[in-house]
C-alpha cells in the first residue's frame, strides 16, 4: 500500500505540472495531496474520505492534512481537475 500511495501522488503531481496547474502557494495541502487522498479513499476505504484522511495523516504521508470540513470544501473546489487529467490522459494515449 505504501508504494502505491507514493506512486499515485507522484503521478498526479507530475500530471498537474505537465498541464500547467499550480497550487495556491498559501495552501497547507497541495492539490496533488487532496487528489491522492481521494484515490486512497476509493482504493482502500470504500470511498470513506474521513478514514483515508486519518490514515494518511497518522502514517506521515500527508502531515499537513486539512480538517474534514476544509478538506471537503477543497475537494469540491478542485474536482474539475479529475476530469481535466482524464481528458489529458485520453488525448496522450
């Protein structure tokens, strides 16, 4: 699981960079970290974001994890990035 989480983060971060996306410098948590949390929740916790947030923070993967409410607001603010990344990947395959 550890290598998969690191790989997912690295891939998402590289893809965001390649499409020219930049996280707000004032953000405590990068957009790639938020997206990695979503994928970890889907892969390991049946979509339970709260459990994924706790696990990623407790194990030191994302030490600056946002509180659950702020995390949800941030996720909804960047949800378009999932569609953008999938469209980017479909166009480059």
